[in-house]
C-alpha cells in the first residue's frame, strides 16, 4: 500500500478564492482529501488582514465535506530570518519567544475562522529551526511538514514534502518498487502550478489536475490521507526518510535505488542516514 497526501499551500484572505473553489470542486468530485496550509495574516495597505470566516466561505464549505484539513502556514509569510544556508525563512533565526507569539497568533486566527483545532504546522519557505520545533511541541501540535532539512523532534510527526503535486504519478510509480516498506508520497501544490492563476511557471490546468485525481483514485494500491491522518497512521514513533545520508557512502549503483520523490517509514531513533 502506498500512502499519498496532498498539501495545498498559501490560501489566505487575499489569495485567488475563485481558483481555490474550483480546486476544491475537483477534489470533491473525486473524493480526494487534501491539507490546506492557510496563511492567517496578509499584509495590505501597511497593516495586516486576518483570514476570517468572511474571507473563508469557500474554504469552510470545502472543510464541511470532510475532505479538507486546515494546517497553519506560518503567520504572514514574511521573511523575518534566514536558515543556516541563508535561505529565506519566517521562523529560522528568529528569537524563540517571537516565534511562539507568531505561531500562537496565527493558530488563534485559523481556529476562529474555521471553528476547529489546528494540529499541523507548515512553515513558509519550508524552513524553520529548533526553536520553532520547541514551540510547536509546547503548543501541542501533532506534526511538522517542511523540507528535509527541518529539525526533528520525537514528540512531533515529521512529514516533509516529497514531490510536487504535478509529478504525483511519477512519484507513485517510483514508490511501487518499495511497496513492501509502506512508502509515503507527499505532493505539494500552489496556485502558480495552475494555468488559471496566470502564472508563467504554471504546468497544469484544472482539467490536468482532475485527470491526476482520477488516476489516483483508480489505483488499487493507493490510500489518500490528509497530513493529520498520516500523522495518526505513522505515529510519532515513526519518521519518514529518503536516506539521503546514505548518498554519501553508497556506491553509485546502490544510490540509484534510494527514493527521490517518496519517503519510507523508519523507527524514530537517532538514525544517522535520514
Ligand atoms: Zn507558502
């Protein structure tokens, strides 16, 4: 069995709600669940506009179908610090107390707008640091979905993205060779993936998205979950890995066998080869 989760980043008070509604309609048509990483605040006119129930009608409607899970996508998606390699971050390098304040304020907005608990955290730019993880643990979050470089914690399920949603079919096909290990594919998507957004880098349109969903549900060996569902199934005692540490020590022929667009569950130990 291959477990698949889809993550849709960046819906907010000021995002393209018409495109989001069309995406949710396709998901509902095919009965495919998704995790929406929503941004609680957006800068506008020198201030912040919060994602309220008024802005989130289409999201709330999709949430009521039971197919949409809401996760916290940072605070306002601003660059406030940098990761260890200089990459942009809203959290990495920011003092611990400030990080906690941003996370608490963001979660309160989403919980108010959606009337539900929020247990997942997706840092903007997929970057964060050990202070972020400590704050998430103290605040009772269940999982972190970021990049492979993100710090780990034994109390948080660690669910990094493994591929772009547009490449989901290739990722599933590659995962099949590791089917015995229970592989996981986490596909991430943004508005700019869709031609309907007007973005020059778009790779698919809504029909292409619907075709991918139809393909997913037609595969007998795929189970689609939200990230929260995945965290429950995998548990906090399991981490997902691509064994990238082995890239340095394995000969070329064996390196070819390491996963690149899917993840394999391993026990949550101080495992040196994640
Ligand atoms: Zn984002």
